[in-house]
C-alpha cells in the first residue's frame, strides 16, 4: 500500500529532478497527494487525481502521474492541470494557482468513461487493433517507450522531445521524428 507520505516523497523527487515545485497551498497539496495515493491503491497505478481514470492501464497510460500533459502545462500556464506541479513564479506566490484548459484529448476522456473508440472493452479484446503508437527512444540516454508521440521531456534525462527518434521494428534503421 502506498501511503500519502510515500506519494509526497515521490512527487518531491520528481519535482526536484525536473526543476519545478509542488503546489504551494498546503491544503490543496495534501488533497492532491491523498487523491493520488487513493488512485494508486484503487487501480494499482498512480493516475492523476484530477482526471477520471478507467481502471485500464493502457487507456490511462497518458494520465499516470506525472502525466503526459504536465510539462507543456507547466511551461505554458505555470502549473499542471490539477496544480500538483507548479513553476517558480506560482511557487513563490508571484502568480496564483488557477484553472487552466484541459489538454487531454476528448477521445481519451471518453475512453476513460467507457465511451468512444478507445473504450476499455476495445482494449481488452484479443484482436490486434491498429495503433498509432511507435517505439521511440531518447537519443541522449537511450530511454525507450511505446507511445503515439514522444514525451514532452525524457523522464530519465530531461532531454526535449526533439531528441527522440523512432525505432522501426523489422528494419535495420532508426527514423528521425
């Protein structure tokens, strides 16, 4: 069982590694950490406390905290969607914590509710569905991931998405993205 304190330590390490901060509001921060710990107990993985999870890891992969949308949200708006992670200005109180637009695509939101093309029923069938996911790697550290798009930033070394390439299975070449 993951405790709120373990969740806090993991979030603090991630914030430090990515040169960002945790929410400056102690009450909101505690609520977010509790929600994250509860989701990890409920689903077996740490889905965002601010979004609806489906309970299916494949459907929810983009909202595993820190989610795929955190880095672009922090860069563009000063905070992630739920404000668990914030930039320096928000952390110091120069900018307020505020609501920001949802970046998660509607089809993924609908899939979390069991509606639309990516519903959990579709993902659990034995038939191989065509996918837009690619085998991507970080040219700086070698991190490999299967996703539709490269992450905004490499979770291992922090390299920007431009430093990712695609591994084409069955060919002896690596294609630039």
